[in-house]
């Protein structure tokens, strides 16, 4: 257990956002291990300039309006609590954990950890790495895995270890009530918006924006799932439902660069030529996912040790 207490800055819980799910799950795992962690509502902040002033102000006002209309949600299955006091009143043993999307240090925290759930420069609107970001000195960074770029920031440290916490809705994604005859395909675009569609769109269903219950039902009936988003949990979830999962490769990126750890590629074809590998290793992926809670706890215990050493020196 860590000497520190944690604030995890996150949007309201949404089962349709992998990044939001793991932020809330991190809070759950810390508390399950006997630590003390709270979630705090993410309020988007922006870099203003002469070119984006009107757009940013409009977006800010819209988000602030909808924020007050929508309650901040948490997953009732998680040991997750909302911070009961102002973050500006906290003592020095507190650490703020920001996702990589947060610009600057809006809570003015003395101890900052940033959990890189994507490349900090990733632009979700274009799918390119061209977004401005601003971090600070004396911060500690953890990547969620080796499939994102190595990251360095002046006067701060990027851990050599990964903070890997996941949550899989195994009550939905399984092989119960699968269709005896599979037909057609499903596909996901999301962060692969810049890629050209290369699979046969006949009898193909786009799952972008659908609810998990709908997606699971589709995965249990189609033969193939194609993901243009090369880093999506849906590629694994499709396998759990018995579909053949294919990731459409990123340009000029080999499978070894896409997923350096072969264990992370189990059950998934990186391109059409890799389908035999996906089929032959699908059973190993299912075994691997079933052990995710144990791996979550191990990763967070290592995280405790590193943050204590970093911020106590």
C-alpha cells in the first residue's frame, strides 16, 4: 500500500469509453488493495490562440452547460468514491493522477502523475499526432503499455514500467447464445478515422457509438470483426464472442512495433495475412483475459512503490 492518497481526474463513467473505464477502474483497484483513492470530475481545459478562440469558447460553454445537466456517474460495481472536499484543501501526501488529455495542471497539484492512455499529442478529431499539450517539471508519467510511443518530457520522468489496469464486461462478451451460423462482419473506426476502408462493406455493421449489449450480440453473430482503430479493446472482446478479429494495420508499422509484446497480440490478426495466427491463439487470449484482475493488482502494487520512491526523494 502506498504512503500517498490519490485523486484521479476523470470524466463521468461511461461504458463506451475505454479510457474512462480504466480511470475509474484504477480507483477501484487502489481502494481494493487498501489504499485511498477518489475520482474528481474532469473539466476540459484549452490552449487559446487567435485562430481557435471562438471555437474553443463555444466548445467550453457547451460543455459547461451540459456538465450541470448531467450527473457525474460512477460504476456501482467498483469501489469508487468521489472526492468529498475541494482539491485545493489537500495536504502534501496527495497525488493527482491526470489522463494524458489534460492540458497543464488545473488543480495546481504539487505531486502529479500522468497516465498516458494514448500518445499525448494524439488528436481525436483527425487521428493524427498533432495536438498541443502542456505538462510540467517534476512530474511522473506511466504509459498503459508499449504500443504507444516512448515519451520524454524535460525535468520529469517516464517510468520504465507500465501501469496496466483493465476491465472486461465478461457478463456480456462470452460465447453464450452465439449464432450457430455466422454471417457477415462488423467493424470499428474510432481513432482510425484517417484510414481508408479496405474490407468488404457488404453485410458489414459499423459498431461505432453502439451500446455494449448491442455490440456483444453482433459479435456473437458475425464471422469477422475489423478494427481500423489499432488500439481498441473491442478487438479482444470480439474474440471472446467467437468472431475472427482483424486489426487494419497502421501505415508503415509492423506487428512487432504495433504490439511489441506478443502476448498482447493473442487472438488478433494484424492484417489479412495474419488470420491463421488469430484463430490458433484465440483460446490463449481467453485464458489471459480471465486473469486480468490478478494482473491489475500486481501492476498497481508496482505503481505504489515507484510513486513513493519518486515523490519522497
